[in-house]
C-alpha cells in the first residue's frame, strides 16, 4: 500500500505555447520589414545608378557593379532580412517572416500600380493641362467625339474577332498535333509557336513588307501579298488604305502572334485529360466528334477560359501593331493607341487619362473572372 510519505508523480502536461506577441508590436514589425526591403533596395539602386549612368565611370567598374546589383544585390538583401528576423524573439519570427518577403512586393505594387491608377483617375476629371477640374467632360468627349468613337468601335471589334480566331485556330492545331508522332509534333509546334518569340513591333515590320504597296511609277511591288495578287493578273492594292478592311488586315498580325500561345497551353490541357475516360466514351459508342465535344472540351474548359481571357486582355492593350503599321490613321485607331496619341501628341492629359480609365474598367471584369476560375479549379483539387 502507498504511504503518505510517498512522492506523488504529477502527470506530464503539454508544453505551453509562448505568450502571443501584442498586436501593436507585431504590426509595427510587419510594417517595418515590409518597408525596409524597398527602402534599402531603392537606396542601393540610386547609389548604383549614379555609377552606372555616369559617362566618366570605368567600364569594368560599371560591369562589376551591374552584376553585383542585379545578381547578388537581391539575394543579399533578402538573406540579410532573414538574418535580422532570426535575431528576434522566437514568438515574433513566424508572424513577421512572411512580411519580409511578401510585404515589399505589396509595397512596390502599391507604389507602381495603385498610386498611378489613383492619379490617372483623378487626372481624367481635369482639363488637358491637368490643372483645372472639369468633371465628366472628358468622358462626354470620349463617347461623343468621332475619332474616339472610332477607336472604341475598333477595339470592340478586335476583342471579338482576334480571341475567337486565335483561340479557335490554336485549339484546332492542339488537337491535330496531339495525333502526330512525338518528333513531328515537336517540329510542328515549334513552327507554330515561333511567332511568339517576335515582339509586336518586329512582327509589325515583317507584316508591313507583306502588305507593302507602291503606286505606279515608284518601282516594283515588293509586298508579298501584292506579288501574289499581281501574279494572278490583278492590279496592286493599297491594303492598309482600304477601310474598314484594313482593320482586319491588322488583326491578322495579332492572331498570327497569339495562335502559338493558345496552342501550347491547350495542347498541355488536352494531354492531361485521363485516357481511361476517353476510352470509356469510345467503348460506349461515341465517335471522335462526340468524344471531343462531350469529354475533352468540358475537361479543358478552365484552361480554355484562362487562355481566352489572357488573349482578350492582350487585345485591349494592343498599341504597337497599329502604331507601326498605320499610326492609327485610315480608320484603324484603337483605344490604347488613341490614349498614347492624346497624351503625347496632342498633349491632352485629361482625355488620355479618361481613355486609360476605360481600358482599366474593360480589363477588371476579365481579371475577376480569371481569379474566380482559378479559385474554383483549386477548390476541386
């Protein structure tokens, strides 16, 4: 029997969590590490810029400084921040560490995206010099002036036609290439995707030679399209001067550029469709058309929406193609090109900002749709 003098053994208790840091101190540390990285990076870039942009600087020193800033600077900055956080009391580390890495990105996005957006919206309610408040006058001009209405009309046509053809042709190529052998598939995809490696300006210059037209008496026709057209016994045509068909000729350039992007993404989505589902559909008697429309297409719907919205956003922002090919003349102006023209050619800051706000409003619903589709896809995993 146990006696009163025997020691009583207390049951093991779970370790107690450390005291939670106070909300004020935690928020102060989070704000501090979020701001420290951008500030230190800004000071480093400013100091490096004084050397890199100085014409009297030694070229070898400039190269070494560029390598140090570009390659080692960011790594050293974040490594140093991680070391500083490790010196904090343990109860603070897990709550502060994410803000040392995510916080600077949020701050930089706020400076370079949020702040310019607010300023642009404010500027859209001011006069052409950006000094006096004019209310909604710029927006009234935007939807009543014939030149801006043409730009809006053309942009809507681009948004409807280019994504439909680029994604449609890309989907057809993705399906057909999936039936080829491995080497043939890789080769065909490489040729179709190759235009993606060309900038919009470079592609515009290439297609300018395709559409090139020389009036009679100014030499031979060097344009590929006119070369084919005249070889068939027709007179040369000034393709880029034919309204409104010249807009469709410009759309062909962007379709040519974006088809490869759509093909690669959709091809990867098609390959991820389980083979047993496709075989089950074939066993049930479905032909290839029904297998594609009722099995493959619903399975890649999320990828299809992502590609479509990405191409639409690209189309809304198109500027280079129109500017290089026609400078927005002959009825080919679009909203992005018109915005730049109003800002920098006509020096009308108010109307240019209003056009920028219209672009923002047009793109926001597509971004929301993309995010929601992504969240739905993640929820099903």
